[in-house]
């Protein structure tokens, strides 16, 4: 009962809104709204009315369109980039130095003995067409050879290329067609003949030839493949032992004015370069097994990288030449991205679908780490063993010829596969904070001829405690790493369009076309609510009328003109006609016919417009 | 009546064209100020007291001025750009790589052409510096045995004599060959010495270039070092000789791809010389471009690191080097876009023999906005210089084309180191005896920006740039040298019938360090939406105005204002006419006024309340004898017959 009463009361209160019909409501709204157009619609003549109506409509649609544009711009999550350049105290980058040759050859010799002998024979085969066969073949270990033999493809007759194993004279006839031919490869040189590596699956059913246009490349590749095979079976500790020890590699060190020594370097085992030494890494010693010797270069290879990132020396490293002083000016190039939804990047790699294998080495995510992990992942899936250049996931084993005889075929197949690369590139995301080191490299001969003698003497004594000079110009490198005058360049992203920008532009547009504000929108909302109310009331009245079967209209006059309605709402004291109100009983005095010429005084109007009345009166007097 | 006319009549009836409602300008102003939505104006009217009104007038005017100023600033700064730098990780197109031997032609092949020139050069060296090639290499032994002039008059020294300048004798030079002293007119150009002051040695060497038949107006070039002088002098003659050799012959004299490229390896796959396209450069001979989109595909890399880049071993045949033309050994490498012309002489990277040069690349791509934001050009079609190169437009191409065109215009022949424009020939003595003088003069003008080339040519809007990090290592290492050289010799096969030497080879690695592409992009800082919303912000901030207000202002101040004035004038004219005509109908002026008054055309358009208030009582209306007090203003508004009728109809029930 109480609730109903309260509701009724509320209903009544709401009914006292701006009007009782739609028309009234609209007129009231137009007259009282703060947006600029609607008022004009009602207070002008018919021609202007139409014009203003069209203008208001046009502007309202313009505002809506522009708002759409702005919201779309905002939702495109653009970024603006700020670039700062200057000098500040920076963390010195971690410096990884490796010998370009991974192992001390003297120590690795026993392992590579068979391979080297084979290599020598291969070279002889290629270079000297008529070797003394008997003595060359005796001690060779053909188990290695048969895994991935080098073959000579004679293309002198392009229609029938003749494939011939380099050692096919020794009984192992892999290829039927080649076996019968009477040794044409013996007299064959570069343009006619190509070296290729034959890679076969386990039972030798499917073979591919990896062609090389140059014998140098073929031999190097072949040697690398075989050597890694050998090293993959050697325990990690032994490999580390074969590498260069820190005290032999780092002879003297200065950081600023502070002396430092090889003890300040962290050893890390890198498969391609053996023992590498990282200065300023601040991590516990970690090792990565496996190797890939390719000792063509003399000198050292170094890479600058951020602390807590893994040094990808093969991709990012640079050479320092033996017998020179290499000065490296460093500029730190930092990139800071906003992350989702602004740019597709990852903060720590946790949202990338690939397991970061380098995380075990306490390093942060980087895209190189992701790509390598991805490759290893594919390798394990298709070849069921891991490549030794990359870290192993738990429970997996590295590939070698004994256990996985067809891994080489599988590996080269995978490496050439475009699909694998595309998938990896699509799966890996960039990291949001990225640091690159831009280097300016300059070189000078070192040591100078004048100082050569004493420098070698001192260094030899320090290293080997011998008075003999054990070092030579080709064995030492001096590195200077310093910051350039401007040592950092930061590219930082920030949101181009923030919510403040959006609001101020929305406000600007609304204000520009219609002079509106948020309050106008609230006004509009209010009107809509009123509209709904009126509809409800009408519906209620209609249903009531239906129930009482009384279909007569509340009044039978012509509808009130706009002008009257205007007057009704600009002048609060003005009541044009009581019949407009459905609650006629609220005005009982209106029932009696009004006395013409003397309406009841309405003092409200007097108080409301003092200026106007004065003026109109004076004008009336003048007339 | 036709339906069109009907509609017209209806429109005319429903939407009659009428003048402004206000009778006078003062009324109009008042009405405007009271009813406008802009703030400030109302204050002027409402305020009491002169000072306050004045203050409000000032405030309003200041606000208007501020709006105009700020909006002008917004408009002027509309064409600004904002720069954004983006770094993407993606599969990258490998650039085109052009590799040249520094020495253009095999010395054994061009020796016949250059025999006379070389002999004279040697002779000049002997006479000037006492250099003789007694202990020089064997291969030139045969010629160098007779460096004496042998009685014949040398032809090259005769055309451009080398001169020796003595510091003591200003303005005098000695022709070293004839020994004859000659007077040198004032126009001495010291190469490089106008930039920096080099310690002047006692003796400087130079040469003099004169217009064909006018020896008084010669330009003399001196060099701080004899090395430069001899080389420059040699180069001039060399260009002369080579300009007369047909292109096919030149290509044959230079190195073939099979000779230059010993091995090639790209992205883990072998490649061969067929993957390289020949490009003949006038000063570098045969150059070879890798990945030049010859079969419409551009190679790309999807992995960073040296393993996945281009690895080549080059054969630099040092024995075939020209001793006077080039003094360094090695190769030149240029990394460029596929459709770009390789300006190898300007921007190449030199690589050393017996070394492995590893070049790590970083790609930066730049996009600029063209007109009206900046002066750059998209493809050069709007630059008034004909592109004589068979390549996409670039600033350098434009500059060289401009120079070459000017050269053909002024000197009548084309310079040798740039392509030929249509209907032109390369310069040589036989046809253009004084082209060198002309060329030097023109080049001087070009460098000093007197040829307008620099102002005419515009930069391109988009360009790719590869930042290179170059590092060197000795190669091959001592232990691997032996077998490596042997296998490489085998690789070369019949190409060369000799054992390769370490100093004949150079190894080159070109790779992307990582696949991060940096793009620097310009984008418009302002769009039309932002501009409008800024306008809106300004208008709203100062006056709470909008476009509606602006339309209002236009309506009130430009349409109503003038129509009121016009009406006034018309009335005055009519009055004057009536007075002149005599008084046929004295009621006319008030009637006119009444007719003109908008409130009287009430048949369709009902008066607004405000306008009704300002109405003078209509002439025909009877003012009631005992007018009620103030509130009868309401009734005044209804004093029109039509409206009364309406009211009565409403009141009836």
C-alpha cells in the first residue's frame, strides 16, 4: 500500500515534467536546451524554421560522423615516438670475447684424427687426379664417410650427369649408374664437375644431393658436419677442457683506471666458438655443449650485449683482427615499446607459444632466443634429436651418427624449409624493451714495431713464466671499448591518442558545430526519459479508456499551434487553454467561461520580464 | 496550372521571402544580443552603467580577437608533420649488392690502347722525380727499358702540358718537357688548397687548360703533391682514350663474372655467377650485381646472422692492375635498392685482399610526405631534369643528369663517367679539342652551385638505407691457407692457369644482423577533424560559440543588417518621391511602415513573443478605453485578427 502510494507520488512528480504531449515536450526541449540549433527552429518564421531545422540536422549528423572518426582513431592505438639522444652514465655492456677457433687444435687432435686423415684424402682426391691409391686408403675410417659422402657430379654432358662417390673405388658402390662408368671424374675440374654432399635417410631409400658450386664450400661444410658429429658425443666437460683457458686468452685487462684480470670474466661455452669469456655479465658460469669448428679466421670475435641477455655471437658478433688494436665506439640504442594493444610485442616472453630454452641460463627473453628455441623445437619434432648448436630441452638428446643415422638428411631438409622459418617468425614476438649497440670500429697495427719487443716479452713472461717470447703478432689482439660522445639514443613509444585527447576532441567537435557539452547530452537523455514517460502515461490512459469503453477524445479543438506552445513554455504564467491538460479538475476556475478583455492578472509575467514590458510599453506609447 | 508551378506557388505561399523582423538596426542589435547563444553579448545589453557596459564590450571584443588569432595560428600550422619511428621484426628483402674490382680493365687487355700514354707518364716521372723502373716488375720490363723520348714528339704532353711551378718565380711556370718557361696568367686554381693551407713546397706540379684558340684565358691547376697531379693528368687522358672504345670491347677487356666470383653462397644455398647481373661502370669496368630482380623475384632473408647472408670469395687479380690509374688493391661493394643506380664511385665500401670483411646491415626505411608538407618528390616526374640513367629517380641521379645535360649544352659532348644523353657523344680530343677546359670550368660552377642543379633537384620521398657495421679478420688463417688455396684453385679450374695467391683473394660476408626494420615515417600532424575540433575548442573556450553562432552572425550582421539599411533607403527614397509628387495620399508612409512590418504578415507566420512585444500597436487596432495595467501586453500580442479568431475557437467549448 505504502509502496503504491509512493510510486503514485513519484509518478505524479514525474508527470510534472516539461509537458504532457510529445509536441509540448519537443517545444520545451528546443526552447530550453543549451545546444544552439534547436532554439532557432522554433522562434523563427516558417522559411527560417525549415532552414534551421535542416542546419541543425546537418550539424548533428556532422558531429556524429566526426565523433565516429575520433573514436576510430582512438581505437587504432597509435603511438607517438620520442627520441632522445645524449650522454649519461650508462651500464657498461657485457662484452663477450671468443677465439674464432673453438678449440686448441693440439688438444682436439686425437678426436679429429680420423676425420683429418679423411679430409686429407678427400683433398688429394679432388686436387690430384691420379693418386697413389694403395697408401692413401689404408688407414681411413669409412664409417664416418658413409654417413654423408661427398660425390662428384660430372655435368659435362648435361643430359646425363654422372654421379660418382669420391671413394667409390674402395668397394662401397652406392649408386648403380655411377659404379659402372669408367672413372670419368678423374680428369674433371671445376666448370664441368660439381661437388655435392649426399644425404640419405636411414635405409638409403631417399637420397638428396646438396650441391655446391664451389669445392671450398663443399669441403668446409662437410668437415663441419662431421666434426660436430664427433663433438656431439664428447661430454661437455671435456670440450671445455679443449677450449682456450681464460688466463691464456685474456692477458691484460683494464676497466677505466681499474685493473682487471681474466677472473673478472665469466666463461661461457659457445658451440661455434668454444670457450667465450663474458666481461661484466654478473651471472653464474653456465656452459653450452657441442661445437662447430670452422677455423678459417684468425683473430677474435666479440659481441656487445645487455646484461642478462644471451650473447648470440654468430649473428651479432664482429671480428677483431689479430695483430691490431681494435677500437670500438659504442652507442647504446634503446627501444621501448608500449606493448599491447599498441604494438605487438612481449614484455617477458611468457605469452609466446614457444618454450624459451635459454631461460635455463638465467637470461631474459629475446627474439633470437625465441627463434633458436623454435628451430630446436622443430628439430626435435621431425628428427627426434636436438641440434647441438642450440640448448636441449629436458629429456632430449643431441643428434649424432650412431644413434640417429639419418639426422643430417633431416637437418638439412629442415634448415632449407621455408615453412619452418615462416612459422617461427610468425610465432616469435619482439620483446618490448630492446637494446642494441651501435659500433664504430677502427683499427691500427699493434704493437708498433718499436714497442713490439718489450710488449711481447712482458706478456710472454706473464702468461707462461718463461723468458722466451712465446707470442707473436698474429696471436694477440688489443681491444678498446669505449662510449661515444653521445652514448645513448632512446626511442620511446607513448600513446598518441589518450583519453584526454579523445574527450577534448569530442568536446571540440560538439562545441564547434552545435555549442553543446556533456550537459546537453544529459538533457537529451532526460528528454528521452520524459518521452518514455509520456508514452507510458498515454498507454495507461488508452488502456483505461478501452476498459471503460469511453472512446471520446479529451478535447475536440484543433491542436495548439507552435506559437501557443512556445508561449506556454516561455511564459510560465501563461495558460492558453486548460483543455490541454488531462487533469482538468486541477483548474476548476477554467470551467467557467473567461471574461473577455479582463483575464485574471498574472503577476509572474510582470516579474519575469521587466525590461521587455517597459520597452514595449514605451513603444506602444510612442505609437 | 502545371504541377511545377503549383509546387512553386505552394512554396511561395508557405515559405514567403521576407525581410528581417526588426524595424531598425538598433532593434536588430538588441534582439541579437538578447537572443544569441554566445556569451558576452548579452552582458553588454543587460549591464547597467556605462563603465560596466564598456568593460563588457571590451571583453567581448578581446575574446573575438583572441579567437581569430588562435584560429589563424591553427590554420597556419596545419601543414606540419609528426615523425614516428617504428621497428618491426619481419622477413626482409635482401638488398642488391654490386661488387666491382677497383681496377676497371685487365692491364694486359688495355695495354695496347694505353701504351703511348703510359710511356709518356713514365717519362714524365723520370724527368720530374728521377723515378725509373729499373727494378720494377718484370712484366713491364720490356717497355720501361726505353723511357727516353726517342725523338718523337709526345702527343699527350703536348695537348696538356705538365708544368712545374717555382715558388720564387711567381706567375711563371716551366714546361718540364720543353724546358721552356711560360707566363701563366692569374687564374691559378690550387686543387684542395683553397680549402686547407698546405705547406707549400718549393716546387709544385700542375697543368694548364686553355680554350681552343685563346691562350690568354687559361685555367691552371696545381696540386700539392705530384702524385695527385700525375694521377689527375693520367685520368684525363685515360678518359679520352676510353671514350672512343665501343662498349662491347670494354666489357670484353674487363673481368668476367666467373673470374671475379670464385665462390658464392646465399642463405645456406650455393649460388653461381649466373645469379649476378653485369653492370658496366665507366670508371670501374665490369661490376656485378647480386639480387638485381632480373627474373622479377627479390630474394629475402628470414634469418639474421652471417650464415644466412651472402658469402662470396672474390678473385682480385693484382697483376692485372693499372699502375697509374688506381693505387689501391681490393674491391668495392655497394649495397643498394634493386631499382636504384649504384653510384659506386661515391658511396662504395672498399674491401681488402687477404681479409675476410664481414658487413652487418641494419635496414632503415624513410617515408616523407610530399607536397604540401615538404619539397620531396615521389618518382621524379615533376622535376624538370631528364633522367638519363636507366634507374629509378634519386637525388644523385638528378644532379648527375643535370650536370651531363649542361655539359652537352655548353661543351657539345658528354662526360665519360656518366651515361650518354640522347643524341650526344662522349668527349674526345678529335672532335672536341677543348672539352677538358670546358669540363673543368663547368664542374667548378657545378660545385659552387652556379648551375642551378642543386636547387632544381629534389630529394625522394621514400628511401631505404642500410647502416653497415664492417669488421675485418685475417683470412685465410695460416693453418688453413694451404688447403684452402689449393681447393680454390681447383674451383677456378681453367679460368686461370696459375696457383692462387693469398693477396689475390678477398672474402666478403654481407648479412642482416637482425631482422629488425626501422621505419621513419612522417604523418600529418593535423587532420581536418582535429582542426575543426580545435576551432570548436577555441570558440567554446572564449565565447561559448559554435558554427550555429557563426551562421547567426552572418545572418544578422550581413543579411538583416543590410536589408534593413536598404529598406530604410528605399523608404526614404519613396518619401522623397512622394513629397516631390505632392501629397496624393498622405496615409502612404504609415501604411507603408505597417505593411512592411513583419508582424503584419501574420497570416502564416505567427509572431514570436519577443517580436510581438516590440511591435508598435497595429494601426487598425482599437486600444481599449480603459487599458488594463501591464499584463495586457499579452493581449496586445493577440491583437491581430487571425490570432484572435484562433483563440476564440479554442475558447469556445
